[in-house]
C-alpha cells in the first residue's frame, strides 16, 4: 500500500534556530513530491514541488531535498520565526494515477517555534 | 485575488439532515477536489472532478455526493449525515497540468454531526 510517513510527529524549537523535518515514502514510481504548510484552522499552502528528477528546491527560508534512491525527502527551515509555527505536510503524487492529480498525504509534523 | 472559497466555515447539524457545502474557485481551474482531514491522519480525498460534468470517487466517497455543473463550483453533498462524518473538509483546485500544478486549498469547513 502506498504510504507517506513523516517524522517527528511534533517538534518544538526556539526562534532563530534551524530544523529539519523528514518524510519517507513507499510510493513508486512517483511523479512529484510536495511540501505544504498548514496553519491551524486554515487550508494547506504549497511550499515546494519537486519532480522525481530534482533533488532540491528552495522557497525563501524553506529548502526541500529529495533522495529518490532511499525514498526520503526532508524540509529544512532556516532561522525559524514565530510564524513558522504550523503543520508541515509531505505529499507524493504517484506516476501512474489514472491521468489525474492524485495526491497521497502524510499525517504531518506539527512545529512550534517558541520565543 | 486568486482564491478558493467554501461555505459555511462551521456547521453543526444532526444525523440525517441533508446538507451542502459549497466550493467556488476564481482561477478557471479544470481540476477540483474534496478532502477530509481527521486528527492523526493525512488528508483523504473524497471526490474529484477533472472538468465540468466529469466527477469520480476518491479514497473515501461513501456517504458523499458531488456535482460539477459549472467550472467554478464543486459542491459537496451529504444526503444523510452521520456522526462519523464529523471532520474538517477542504476543497482544492488546480490547473490542467496535473503533474506539477500547485493545488490551492480553501479555508476549510468544520462539520459536526450530532
């Protein structure tokens, strides 16, 4: 069964520190891997999208990496800010998904940034 | 402003009382989808639509209906809601380049079925 697993489930860091969130997936082959940020009570917002041939993508202080051999992705947040407090969701799209945008979501990592 | 809107944002209802959650997007997107989000689980797809009058089941379609009569609207219908449909619901849309297009999510509808 296709799965996307994220770790840790939750994380607390101090403002200004860096952190890395992990995503392991078994979806294969896959078309693309995405990271979303979801603020409490809001809809997810796209941070990065990487195709299977890419191994890094940045969006400001957010950098996503992808290792297709080990089926792992990470999201690195640099110089964290209070506004980074949110859930971060890893999402994988299977390669052969019937021609539509099927997405398989991880359960997310809840990040809390404290002053 | 490009956006996906949902209404209502919050709804408390009773078992068996039919309800509709509306979803509208202003980006002329082909693809729209409904998800539910429950604690400890990832978002799960309920139904999706690739274009007007084209809809199909996602992973958890039981107890739900949808329609796509216009490109911008994609309502979610619960004919006879039950307590296990208490959840946070999101509508999303994206363009027709499905492999790399960003999905835009609505603000969510929190539904409680008593």
